[in-house]
C-alpha cells in the first residue's frame, strides 16, 4: 500500500486543456509566445507604435498571470470563476485589440477560438456568454480604435466571425453528437435483435451462450453456484401435426412466458432452437433449489392445454449441469453435458430431469 502511494505521488501531474488550471496556463504561455513573435516583428521594423502594443498585450499578459493565481488559490466559487474568466478573456483581448491595432492582426481569430473552446468545455450556455461578451467588447474596441475604423470591412468581418463561426461549430457538433447517439442506438438494437428469438421474444441460442459465458466468469471468480438447464419438449410434434403450426407457435410463446415465471429476474431463459429451451440460474443457494425450479418447470408445462385439442398433453425432459464443475471449463462442454443428461431423462420417460455434478447422475431426482 505504501509503495503504491509513493508511486502515485512520484508521477508527474499533467495539465489538461479541458481543466481550469490547464486553460489558465495555456492562456498565459500562449500570450508569452505571441509576445516573442511581436519582439521579432519589432526588430525587423513591422511595428510602428510599440508603446501601444506593450500596453495592449501587456494588459492581457498580466491578466493571464493573475488568473493562474486566482485558480491556484481557489478564490471565489468555480462557477463565478468560469463566468469571470469568459468575460475577462474577451474584455482583455478587446483592450489589446484597441491599443495594439495592426499588431493584433495575426491573432484576430482568438475571440472565435475562445467561444468554440467554451462551447466544447462548458456547453452552449457559456458559449453564448462568450460570444455575446466577445462581440460587445471587440465592437467597442474597434469603434474606439482609429486603425480598425480605417478598415471597416475587415472589422465587420471580425465581428461576424465571432458570431457566425461558433454557431456553425456548435450546430455541427450537435449534429455529430446526434449521429453518434443514433449509431449507438442502432448498434444496440441490432445486437439485441441478434441475440433475441423473434417468435418468443426471449434470448436465442447466441444470447444464451453469451449469458452462459457471463455465468461461467462469475462462478470462476466468486464463491457462488450456478446451473444450466437444457429443456426439450415432449409431445410437441403432435401439437404441430394435429393443431397446425400457428397453434405450435402459440404454444412456444406460452411456454416461454411460463418459464420466465418459474425463475428469478436475475436468471436467463432462452429458446435454443425448435422446441428446445435453456435456463441459466445464477447465484443459486443449494442444489435442491435447482431441482425445485426443475419441478416447477415440469408442473407449469404439464398444465398447458391446447384449446383445439384439450386431450393433447405437453411434457418436458430436462438436463441440468451444476456449476462450478471441475470437469468442464468451456461453455460448449457444459452444453454437451446438459444435452447428454436431457436425453438420459427423455429415455426414462416424459417429465423427468437428470442432474450432473460431482455425484453420479443416477442420483438425480425424478419429478413427482
């Protein structure tokens, strides 16, 4: 435990741009990089009024440094800091825009990036706050600056960019998010359909094997028991032959519903194929509780009557594999064992079940 704590403490902390401190540091160091660019521009004679540039950019740099301290000391609440940083970001950039004039040409995109960043980090409400404050502050700075007034079309384009581009990005991001949600929903529906029996609405063979793998994982890693039951209907062919396939389908639906009533919510019922069903019992208390479920299943199916031919009776043969069983580790092996026991029960007569565990299968109980 001590070693793990020391190891965690020794790992370097990484700043994330989507975090408050990461954004504050990015603002400051980004401005420092721009100051370096301006120094080079001044050295080659591209800046005419260097004093105004120092005032404008210096104000934003001072704000960036101050805000790192505000975040580090947790002054004010997080929500208040977020609102203030959004408004001050745009306001201080507008100050730099007004004072530095043409020197701010290379970063006129900054208010747009601020709005987009707030949309991605904080949501549409804060994006709108950033856009409104950006338009108001930049428009004021442009109106007061002789340089920006001298190029009205470019100035108007800057204001429009602050409004239009973030709106476009927000609409596009919402459409992309909606498309992703639709794709996930379709994938989930397809996966559900691929694991569901279309007639009865319960799991099919593929879904049952998936549930079996999950049950095997549980009994391997936890001190719990489980059971797999494989059921084959007796007398179902007569129902199809004498009552028709529609009556047979109705009987299968009713049997699926009755099997669901015989088990708990945590258990799994599936139609393996044709007139075969499977049940996966999770976290069973005793072997006797599994046999009690088998008897309930037999009684429920035996009570089913065909409306057109009440004299026709359905029965069921059940093979049960208790878990964990050291002889079997794979799902296929367990299903083969349950299938073997199911046919053993069928040979003994209708409405029988046979149980496999570490005891001999001949000890399995008969249904009363």
